[in-house]
């Protein structure tokens, strides 16, 4: 009986298969054609240039990528810093593959992610993403409570909270500082809870801004309490036409609102503008590029009632009724403060936006901008006191620091620091970026090639130390010797002095205590072979004339990729 049943079932199956294929052409293999090219590899995360800044010393990051090939993907390899972290050789769709996973153990420093795809014909494509895990952020300025650099994500670094996203806010693709900037775009903006901010009578905000006059009006920063009026919080906005856009501030005082009509930005100029606003109990001020453009009075202090969120890049839910909606301009380096900033503080902040190196000497020789330690030569020490902070650098015989020049060299350059002079020895190198003297390679005591880089040093006697600057333009070296104006008598001045110099494509200037002591024409610095920066000595590349280690004290060394103005230099002194 079982055999009969199996026989009947087999006949039925055969008939069914025959009937299913009636009228249908048989399946035949199709030649996919010649492989025309290598795979296409796209890395979505981490974005190239991303800076991760979280409180943890070790963190994680999302890895997300896509591979496409015209015929068939063969294999994919994912590597982090040269070590393979994932590989794939089988795919659901043999032409298109997408993967994402969380990668742990991301330590402080620079990282390189590479995704390499190979197709069946042996064509290979590699895509690379460079990103950085920075140390936990420490506020740079007094009263700073909010900082969003927009370098690849929307994380606020003081609280380490990611902003909320409404719509699809994006990035500008260029930046004033760092790797990127923020661009809200139509119907998009960011939100941040005001519960993470200190809201009082005193409040300030600063950011870099590249205005887009389309649309002709937009909200920039909004903290509103009611959708129907403006009696609470603040509204920073712009409006105008295709040639000029005016930045305005509206502040609610509880019973009414007060206006500050601010100042205009020239749209056609197309550059970055520093925007700042300050609020006190009695007035508001708006600054453009550090210059005060308008003051508004307040009948009462700002009223923060009902302000539950900060809207970035739009008028948002509480301020859209006059079409101050989303902004398509670029914003960078947004900071908020629980203080009323002074003009000097704003000017200093602008200057420090171009800061590329900062060593505060508070117990270490670390460059806090690039997060690198100096190479120590000899036995330099610490003074046990500082102009700012807890300590300062104290020189010693045959001792100095060196740093790599990576990220420091530009056609404009400035240096500034505090200094307590020790006239013994009677001459010393202070800051030197110069090339090796290859003609005297075997004679380290006669290194003195001056056609590129610079040498800032002092020389004289026990009562008259002159500060001098020498800069190379590629073919010759130019001297900036202030003579008597650049002379300090150590016996008459045993305290701190502020030293600075600037280099541009047209001139060099030397400052002592914020005043010009030497200024002269210059055609532009040449940086050929200038890979080493010496601090508090001429060694190893400026030694022939005895400008070796300095036994003086240095504090708050700052390097900038800009020729600072006198006002900016003076702002660094406070």
C-alpha cells in the first residue's frame, strides 16, 4: 500500500512540474559582460575629519560603509590603523553591499579607517576616513557653558549631549576652524535643552558666521517661551536683502520685549564674520568682528520663563510667525556663556580662534591644541609660579624643548607669551623655527642657516637686553631690531613682560607689553626644511653666535596661523 501511495505521489509531482513549465522558456545562463571597472567604496561613518570629544578616555564609534560593483564583489576588508577589524566574502546582493557595526576601543589620538573592496576580476578600491579622538573638552574661557564646534557631529562638548535634530540639518563642507561647520537648510534645525544651561541676568553668545542671504530672513538662535509673543527668552535673527543682512537681537523681559537692531553684514564679501551678543540686567550689545555695532537698553532683566529649548539655525516653534524660519547660512564654533562678555574678552576669543599651539606649563610641557608632548632636551624645570595658572617654564643650562611644526606653518604667523627675564647668560635663543645647516652638519655649535624660518632671541648686557627677530624669505634673511625701543633693563624690571611678534606677507612686527617696538616691510616667510620648533634656546639650529639656552621664565606660550592685530595682542594680556 505504501509503495502505491509513493508511486501516485511521484506521478502527481511530475505532472505538476511539467504543467508549471508549459509556455515558459527554459532558464539559461546570461553572460554578465566584461568587468568595466573597480568597485565603488563609500564610507559614511566615521566621516572624514570627524573629531570625537567625549568625557571617556576610550570610546566607540559607528562604522558604516557601502560597496558597489558593476559585476560582482569578491571580498571586503576593513582596517583601523593598519589592523583588520572586519572582513566579508559572501553577500546577499553580489553587486551592492552595505555594512555597519560599532567599533570599540577608540583611544585618544588620530585614527585611520580604510575599507578595501576587491571584485572577481581582481580590481581593487580603497577608501579612507581620517578621524580623531580628542581629550575631554575643558572650557577655554571664563563662564563658557556651551560649545559646539560642528566638526562632523552635533554634540555639545561641555555637557557631552547630542543636539536634537528636526528635519535633516547638515554640514557646510567648509569651516572657519576645525573640519566642518553647520548648515541648517530649509525646514531643518537643531535643538538643545535649556535645562543644561545656566540662565540668569547675564548671558552671552559667540560664533563664526558666513551669511547666505537666501531666504532674505531667518532665525539664528531662539530661546522662546511662548508661540504667541516675545516676552520671554531671546531671538537672534537676520533680515535684509541680497546685498546686506542685518543681525538683530530681541529679548523678552516678562511684560514686554526690547530690540537691539545690531549691524549689517556685507553679503557680497562672502567671508566669515564673528558674531557676538551680550546681555546684562540693563542692556544688550551686538559685536561684529569684535567691534560693537549697537547697544540696546532693557527695562528689566531677561525673563527665561517657559524657555525649554534652544533652537539653532531657525526661529523654531516660538518664532516663525514673521518668516524667520530656517537659515541656510554657515555657522561654526558656537559658544554660550553665563556671563556678560567684555569687548576685550571677545577680541581675545577671536584671536584664539586662530590659535594653533598653546603650552600653559602648568606642570607639563604639553601642547594643548595639538595634544602632543614636547621633546625634552637636558633638564628644564618649572618656576613654582606662573603669570597665569599654577606654574611656568624655568630654563636651565643646555636645556630646552622641541615640538614638531606640523599644523603651525602658514603664510601668516604670530607668537605671544609671558616672560620673566634672566640676563645671564647675556644672550639666548627664545623661539626658533629654522632649517638644519647642512653645510655644517658635523658642527652643531655653528648651525646658522637663516634663509627660511625665523629666530627670536635676546642679546646685550646685564642692564640692556635687546629682543630681536630674524626671518628668512627663501633667498635672504631680514632683521627686525628695535634697538632702544626693544630693550629691557632686567635690574629695573624684575617682573613679567609680554612678548609677541607677527609675520605676514607684507611686514613683521615685534611687540613688548602690547606696544610696537619694531615694524618693517617683509615679502613673506619661507618654511623650507623647517620641521622643528625650539623653545627657550637657539639650539639645535641657531647656535653659531652663542644664542643657546635661556635661563629665563616663560608662561602661556601661544602660536597663531594669523598675523594678529595690536588690539588682539593686547587682548591676550588680560
